[in-house]
């Protein structure tokens, strides 16, 4: 398993681009990918809700009319964009290494780990803001927004995208510290 995590696969087909990609880096990205979709779906649901739902205990006929909702939606959209940008950079790192038939360096793998942690965290933060915009009704069992919120909160805490560990791994790499707290980099 250690060889697989380091990108050394047993194969009869040497030279395949996937052979050069460390499994741990790919795994982290595959865990983050659905989170990006969930965050986008939450934004779409919230935009739809904001266009038709009044804001409780206010004079706003629609959530969309409230400046605080406008700001929250803008912040959430920016957080989702940030998550995508980090995930795409991690994917680009993997693609370049695969196309070059080379292993990612430890520094590159550390950055992928950091980027996937950032993508997970920003996705979760975005959905948290969107749930707040939608109000307590977002937690109704029939509301798809609560499913997204719950699933994303669970997925974003998977060990392979643990943001604090990703930060530690990346920081150690930047500081030239070879010893890492995990072999899954």
C-alpha cells in the first residue's frame, strides 16, 4: 500500500500517465470534487429561494431584496469560486505530472493536500452562509439544502482533506522539514 500511495503501481503497461500520479493526491481530489458540486447546487437552490421567499420578520417581500442577503450570496459565490480555483490547481498539478510521466514531488503533493483542504473548507463555509440566508426552514427534512449542508459537512471532515493537517503538511514542506505526520501525502 505504501508503494501505491507513493505512485509506484505494479502494472504490465509501463508508461501509462496514471502510473506517475500519487494515489493519495488523487484520492484527496476525488473526495473534494463532489463537495464543489454540492456547494454550487446550494447556491442555485438559495438563489431560487431568494427570488420568491419573503424574509421573516422584515418588510422585505423577497430575500433577494435584502442587502444582507445580497452580500451573503456574493460572499458564498466567491467562496465557491475560491474552492474551485484551489481544486483546479491541484488537478493541474496532477495532470502535468501524469503528462510528464513523473512523480509529484513531496512539495507538490503537500500543496495538493493544502489545496484540497482549502477547497473543502471554502465549500463548507459557502454552504453555511447559504443555509443562514435561507433561514431555519433550510433544516426541514424535505429541504434539499439541509441534505447538502449535512453531506458537505460530513465529507469536508474526511481525513484525506483535513484542512489543519493539510496546512501542517504544507507548512513543513515550505520550511524544508522532511518528516511528515502522515504517509498519505
